[in-house]
């Protein structure tokens, strides 16, 4: 493809009901492969064969819609292209747009956010009921609600899909096969059936086997090279054959070294601590934040110190970025008290990447006009520093506007890491990063001795790093959680509660209830309110306990909170069961 070969001689198949993840480092050709399979791009060689009458749908990273048309009309026209008549396409459009969460079907696409445009693309693909669904980074731009909605849709999807995503939790929950395209592999790809963890184990085993093979082959080549240097004349057929085999071994070793070298080409992310020893780095008392005349956070108090990582959760617009900007002293739209330790060094990662000048190249941006940078008290040539973030000599001289999203993210991280930090404030640092880079960034953050405040939609990334979560409601309310699954469960219960309350009240039951169930149902809302209060108390007890080294007490508090959550879940389940029994048939 273009002036650079992405992959060659790939031979693989996709069969019915296969749920496969397509992995690989940035630039390996994942998106190109999906475009070839969907016939959006021509291949340079080889053959792609399809089952007769195969229905295929492809969702690209970015979809373009007619800006002035209402989404109902856009959907209907797209489905007509997929061999649906006008009446059928109109019906399907309404069904799947509603299923995707659209309430106003007359809104024009130009008024949709990036997340809702992505939902529109996904809804149209699902409406086609394809035999094979090709998805290129489908969670990009989606908020929490969108990610969970898509995950639910794909869990019940009974046909095949091939998905490219850096969201490992998303892939873990959905995929049964993992295929990585990478120059590291002899066949150009590695396929593993089973779980994501099994894929990682098998990949590691493959790399180790290749390194062992390289060592063995190096020994053979050394012996054969010594034999060749001895000047043995090729007088016999046997000696001629050995000379030929020796040269073949040399070529094989060269190819193997080139492949194994690709496993060593990793981003080198080392976070330089500024060495602040204060136990209280950031503290708030009755903090309030307003934005566009709206109070998005009220009466917030916290105390955070070193060796803590706090994850911020909430829907788009709930105030996560606003809070980060206040804490990083990038905004002053707050009331209450904010305390920052003296001479605290804060490094801020901006998800909008506003600090990137698109007209500069990599070297100009990193060096600020100099050909050297200072990193961890050492002077490095700016090109050498850039190479640690996988920028080769050609990419270093390109303007930033021509870099991929992943390269821009790496460049911004590289710039920020030139500053020693006590506090890292990271707003969506995982966007556009490949899984390999995400893993290395995780390892670096795990060893960071300071305070890390983190916003991300990557559940796997958050689970590996965060000690505590702060969830913002967008109404000013907030809540701490000990783990992200707790927040997700609570979020789901709130949605179920809304659905239950939206159902019409029924005066008389259709079925006969026991006296015990009847009395319990009469008091269900009071019991739920009490259970919610008990859960809140248990959460607060866990959140206020700061002696993380006392594992026995931490376990006791966590189990108490889980018991309160289970009791609340059972009450909701009972309420829903009774509502269904009492609803008209």
C-alpha cells in the first residue's frame, strides 16, 4: 500500500459465528486490511474470496453523512443501498435508530457530536443484519453509555465480526479469537483462540521460542562461517551442498533477526519524578465548579497524596475535564478552597491536544528550537529522544498535521515527560494509542511515585492503575467508588430504576401474591431507600479509610460494602419481578 509495504502473503479465513479481534501495532495495516476485506480499497496482490450471497457491513473510524439531511432520511437512504425497498428501509431505520438511543429522528447530522455520529454508523450497520461485520475502532468517540450499549448489542449478535480496537476490556468481553498482524511473525500474523489472557501467554511463548531459535541458529551460522573461511574448496557435491546450506542459514538468520527486532521496538516511556515528599499534595474543601452558568460540581472535598492514582468517571459533559483543569491550575471557575503543596510540579495532558502546533515538525516541537533536550538530568539529541517514541528519521521531519492520531498522542506524551512531575493530570491519554504502547504506559504509571489523576474510557487501563474512583453526575453530585465495576453496577441499577418508575401503576394484580410478597411490595420503595443509604454509608467508610497497608481491615470494609450492594440488587430484582407479575398480559 503506497510507498511502504504493510503486510504480505497473509492467508487466513473467517467462518460463521466467529468473534475475532484484529490486533497489531500502529502502522501494521489493520485498517487497510479491513478496507480490503470490505472492498473499500484495492489490494496489491493475492485473492480475497467470499461465500456466495455474503452480506457484509463495514464501519470505518470516521463516517461522513450529508450534513443537512435528517438522520431518519440518511438511515433510510443508506439501507436502500443495501437492497431494501423504500418502505422496509424506513421501518428498519426507525427501529434501529431508536434502539441506538436516538429520540429525535429529524435532527440533522451536522448537529450530532462525534459520539452520536459513531452510534449512527453502528446502528446502520446492525440494521443491515450482515453475515460479517467489520468494525474499525468502534468505541472511538463513544461515551460510557455508548460503549456499554454497543457491547450489549454485540453480545447478542449471532453472526461473525472482525473488530479492530485498543479497548482491551471491550475485546475481552466479546471476542473468542485474537489475531495480531505483525512483522514479528513468520506468517505475518498470529492467531489464538480463547481468552485475551491466553493470547498474551501464547504470544509471549512464541517470542521466547523465536529468540531461542535465533540463538541456536546463530551458533550454527558461526560454525558454518568458520568452515567457509577455512577456504574449503567446493570439489565435491557434498561440499557444494554444504556451502549452499550455509548461505541459506545466513539468510534465515538475517530474516529472523529482523522479525525479532520488531518485538524490541517499543516506546520507551520513563516518567521523571520531581521528588516531592509531601503526604498531602492536593486537597479540596467544599469545592464548587461552574461552567456556562451550570454548577457541575458542588461541595467537593478530598485529600490526595503520593503513590495514589484516582480515576475520574462520568458521562461526557459531567465535569471531568473541568475538574482536572481546576486542579492543574488551568482554570479558575471554582468556589471553595483548593490546596496545592508548595512548589508542586504538575504535568497536564490535554485530550484536545491544543498545545500541538500543526505546522511544526517532531524535532521542532520537542526541541523548542534546540537540537538537544534534557531528560532525567541528561542531555540528549532531540532525534535520539524522538526515536525512543518510535519516530524514525522520515517521520521526524513531517509536520505534526500529517502525523496519525497515535503518533500525535505519543508526541504529546514525549513532550510532557521532559518535565519532572509530582502530579500527573491525564485527560484521555489512551486515545489513539495501540495496545503495545498502552501496556508500556501502564507499566510506567504503576511505578510513578507521585499522584496521578486520570480520565479514560479504557476500563482495562483504569483497572490496572487506579486505587479509587471519583464519579461525577453532571448535576453537581459526586461519589467515590473503590472499583469501576461497582460504579458500572450502580449505573445500571439507576437505569433500571428509571425504567421501573416509568411503567404505569397497576391497581390490581393479575396474579395472586403471597401475603409476605404483598407486604414486602407495599414497602419496597422504603426498603430500597434504606438499602441505598446503607450502601452509601458502607462506601463512605471504605473511602475514608486510608491505611491501605491494613489488608484485613480493607477486606472487611470491602466485603461489607459488597454485602450492602447485593442486598440492594436483590430488592431491585424483587421489585422488577413483582412489576412484571402485576403488569397486564
